[in-house]
């Protein structure tokens, strides 16, 4: 049985941004939402900061932006 990210149902990335790209969305969901979500940039940032403006443009695979965003909010040095 696969484990689904608890944030998936309300995730604006899939419900708004990827709404018209179902094949691409399915690939992201397989990799980042169904199973281990610990590498999802959106999950990491939202867990630490909640619903912030940067999440609107953050893709799940943009781990390189996570540190930058957390530094902006003084959570990583």
C-alpha cells in the first residue's frame, strides 16, 4: 500500500498550477507525493514555514531553492 502525502489533497501546485498538465502532474505525484515525500521542496518549506508566498512558484523538485527560502526567514544559516 502506498503512503500518500497528507498535503496532496489541498496542494495548490496540483490543484491550480498543474491542473491542465495531468501527465506532468502524475509524474511529480509519483516521485514526490506517493511514498516518501521527504525530498519534496514544497513539503519541506511548508512544514517549516506554513503557507508562504514562495510556495506559489516552488516546484516539488526545486530542492536547491529550499535553503535559500529558509535563509530568507532566518531558519538556516
